[in-house]
């Protein structure tokens, strides 16, 4: 039964990705340095198409259906709730603190909360958060010329 669901859903997502792919080409994808209106949809639909093909092939080629488990078994609800709260706080703090500071704080929290050995991991979460924040700022603000909130400190 689960195998049928995977086959049908993968074909649905493949059809949707093909439709979005065609529409993004119609809108114009532009170039990497001068993206058109359909650039993002082009990449996203291509990725969705590849993933749906992988799911279809995996489902089609496996002989047994997967073992049925409860849908949310093993989910660490405390972490899920903490991440949702962190995203809500992030959305409220970004206009005040600016993109760089609020993103650094969010990324530090996310890297820290997902690691079981938190005290040993804290320094690494600071370093990785700093690198992630600077890279995202460089890509979106410098290369793609997106505007971010500067916040009270002007950062």
C-alpha cells in the first residue's frame, strides 16, 4: 500500500515540476549574473523533478514495501518547538538588530540545539554560524544585491 502511495506521489510531483519548469522557461531564466523572472522557479523545479524521479525509481525498484511506522515516531518534539520559537523570535528581532546580528544568533542557536553534546560543540557552533552568516550575506547582499534590514547598530 505504501509503495502505491510513493509511486503516485512521485508521479504527481514530477508532473508539477515539469509544468513549473516549462513555465519558468516561458518567463525567461536569464543568466547567473542577470537572473530573469523564472530563474528561481527553473532551479527549484529542476531539483523537484530530480528528487521525484529518485523517489519513483527507488520505489519501483524495491521488492518489499517499507516497514510501516507511526508518522511522527522518534520525533524530538522539544527541539521542534524550540526551533519554531527561535524562528518566530528571529523574525521579530531582525528589524531591530539587523540581518547580520540576528542571523548569527539564530544560526548559533540552531547549530547548538541540534547537537547532543552541547558544551563541547558551542565553540564550533559559533565558528560555523559566523561563516554561514558571512557567506549568506555575501551571496545575497553583495552578489545578488538584495537589501537586508540594517538594525539599530547599522550592521
